[in-house]
């Protein structure tokens, strides 16, 4: 089960995220944020 949350983001980042969704790179904006956070945490664990 996934938890729902709310975030505030710079409009430019949101626009770029929406473009990635339109291109089909990601399913939706939640997918982008989940992907990015997972990779950031993995990268920090390696340090």
C-alpha cells in the first residue's frame, strides 16, 4: 500500500516533470518523485 502525501515544488520542476510524463518516460509525477527519491537514498547509502 502506498501513502499519499503533498509536496510544494518550484513550478519549473513541475513543468519538467509533466513533460517527462507526456513523453512516456514516467507513468505520472508520483512515479518521478518515487524514482528520484529511491535513487537519491541508494546513492547516499553508498557514500
